[in-house]
C-alpha cells in the first residue's frame, strides 16, 4: 500500500483525531529502541502537504491535519444524541375533551381563553378573516405558535433549530402544551397527532469545506440535509407523519435507547423480554 493510502486509511479510521507529521510517523512506523528515520519523516511531511493541496484532508493550526468529513466519514463517528429541532402537532377539540357545558357555554369559554391570552385573528392580504386565531409564546427560549381554528382544530408549531430539544425536553414540551390548553380542554397525548418533525445529530470537531449544504430527498415527505451549523456538522432529517404523539415518544425512545448488559456489551435480545 502506498504512503498516501496508508495516511488516508489511518485518518479515516480515526476521523476525530488530528495528526501532525511526528504523530503520523509514530502511528505508521514507530518501533521501540529505533532512531527516527528522518527520510521517512520528510516523506510523510511532503505527502500530508500534498494530500491537503489536493483537498483530501484539512489543515489546522500548528501543522496538524485531519480527514475531511463526508457521509461515509460521518457514519464512523461516535453517534451523538438525537435532538428535535422542529415539530408540528395537531389536536382536535371534541365533546369528549372540551371543558364546560357543550354549546354556548363551551364557546364562551374558548372566546374568553382567546381574549385573555391575546390571540390575534388571522386574515388574508385583503383583510378577510381566515377563521382562525394565532399567538406566539416562548418556552425555554423556544418560539411556540398556537393556532386555533373555528372548526375546533388546534395546531402547535415549535421551531428550535438554535436550541434543539432532547427527548426528555420534547416530552416536557408536551406537558407545556397540556398546561397551556388546560383552561379549555384536556390534552390527550394518545389523540394528539404529530404531523411534522425535524430530527438532527450534531457532529463536533468537523467542518464542511467546499460545499455549504448536501440535500438528500428520498421521498416527498422524507428528506435529509447535511450542513455546517456554527461549529458543528449537522445531519438533519425531516419527516411528515400521521402518528399519535404517544406513539412518537415510544419510537424515539427506541431510537435513542442503547441496550447494554453489565459488561458494556449490546444485549438487544433481552430488550423486549
């Protein structure tokens, strides 16, 4: 195997590591009680510089080099936690969950809720009502939009790209929705529907170069992006769904759960016993 192939192979196996010339020499050719081969050291320096100029590796300060990120390299990195950066939830008011006497009293209760929380009527460009009311609120530095339609449909949208939610945050977010809507209805998670969700993993110590974003659209309601987000490379997955919020929590729990026994070995066979 040629020296460039050996160097690239070492870097691909350890994509988070940064190597200078001496570190790469030690990795490839170190032998105890053997003097440093200055000729090999010079060859490694020349080869790493050439790989950098050809765009194969990245150059850091003080003579350190690192493999460039790619979908293949990202798969080898230690898997970060799944985060939620955007959701759309729908919930429909009905006789079984709305509070107050059905009919006029319940309607007055909802109108009072809209007035007390300063919901604004949504109109088109000509000022004609679209028969829905909307309000933006903030929860833990995340913008939440509630929209209540005349037909009884409630839409909740959360955008959290700069303050992503962990799974436990996502569950607490559903409790926040329940508390906010408590004056008018009982929020049942097994009947609330998750319509859209954005999931992501952030890979630290990586940087995209030569491209700002890679988009992979597989289906109409399923697409992915890989892009530079501040000082991390973000792998982002968007889905349009039609499942209950409760089922979504169960699915995400399985995705983020790593079954292990006491010795730190995967124990998937006993997971559902």
